[in-house]
C-alpha cells in the first residue's frame, strides 16, 4: 500500500509552478480524436487548443508534473500540477494555493481542461467561495467528457468568482486534484440536494462492515438546519432489520447547506442476524422539525466513490435556489 505523506516542502518546491506555465493559442493542434462526442458550436477550437500528443502513463508520474491543462478566456493554456495526488510510486497531500497563487482562467462561458491520462472520470468538480473559505456554500458538479482527455465544466451557482477544485479518479485506482479561479459570466445550475452514506463495502465478493459505523452526508440543502436528527436502519431480504441512531457531526468549518451524521459500529451479533449479499438502507432524518425518509439499495445504488451509496428521499429534501 502506498503511503500518503504531507508535503512540508511544497511551498518551496512549487512556488514557481503555483501560477502555472502558460502557452499560447498557436501551439500544435492535432486532429480531433476519434473518441470525441458531438461538439458544441466553437467547441472544436477549445479541443484543438487543448489537444495533446501521445497519452501519458500514470506510472511515470513524478511530483511536480503538470498533468492538468486549462484554457483561459484569452485562448491561452495554463499547465498545472496537482496539489494532492496518488499516482506513480507514491501519494502526496497538499492544499489549494499552498504552493502559490491559484491561476485564473478569466471569465470564459465554460471551463475547458485537458488531462494527460485517458480514461479518468471527473465526477467531483467543486465550486468554492473565494473569500469565505469557512462556512460558505460549495457546489459540486460533474465535468462533461468532450474527448477521452478533454472535459468541459459549465457554470454552477450564482455568477461570480469561484475557486474551482477539479478532482479526478483513475479507473484502476489513483487520483489527482488541482484548482483554478474562474469568474463565471452567468448564473449556472443549482444542484438538487445530494444524500450519500456508507456502511457496508465489498471485499472479494463478501459484504464487510468497515470500521466506524454508518455515516450520512447531506449537501446542497436550502440552508444548514438549526436542528437535525437521524437514524439508520439496514434490512436484509428476509426482512431482518437493525437500527442505529445517528449523531450530528459538528464541524469547525461547516459548509452552508450541509449536515453530516455518524453512528456506532454494528455489533458482531447484529451483523450475524443480517443474511444475503444485498441489503436496503433506510434513514429517517428530521431537519428543523420536518421529517424526511431516505432509501437506498446496497450495492445497487453505490456511487463511483465506493462504498458511498446514493439515497432517494421522500418527501424531497429542501433545495437551494440561490
């Protein structure tokens, strides 16, 4: 297992790279890859500006390699290294802006970026407030694949300047994240509330309860609830159930519109009562006095970020509209 270590020297080693290297719009423009989807008007120009040569190999990654490439409003390309990654022969932890100022792409209609390695998914692109790092509202969306290594991010939330964190995950393991500043010219999508939780995970075809007990995360709510309570019930196909009360997790820096819960571990006796490979999760949540019921089937409803599982609520959770 690769160890993740804090880059104490990141400030010294990446100060020059913090703003990213830039190259002009006249860089080589290879032909459009066969894997590209139907392009929007003027999207071919973005693809040509970002088109790369031969695909890179993640096993060759060295810390400091600039594997992200962002297109600016002026048509220039900013090359960026990740500030956190698990690639090549190790893992590194950092933080946005730790190595220097976060580069700006200006105010293009959409954010286009290229990534050196094909096959990666960018399901976690988060829009974060620039001046309110603690307590502000963060909005998470998916990047849309344009080719096997070029992606588009459309505006989200209220127009204005955002720090956009782009997080990618490899199909066979590994991840990388970097950030740019983007002033969105228009209001974007307001995401529906997202509810994910975890209890069981799959190990070699066997259901396993990881250390820590069930946890539930609600984001993109209309507001952060003043009061919140929850419980988690797991039921097997035979109808046997185990219920665990959840406690609200207090955070020193809780995001607006988000609340999380944590429960105790299931006892060995409780685990022994549950049979079969699949189960149903039911969470009962009370937010500011109103009751909501969320359900999910595991592992059917597991997200790309296993073992996190997506819940559907009735009535729907309160939605943020700006």
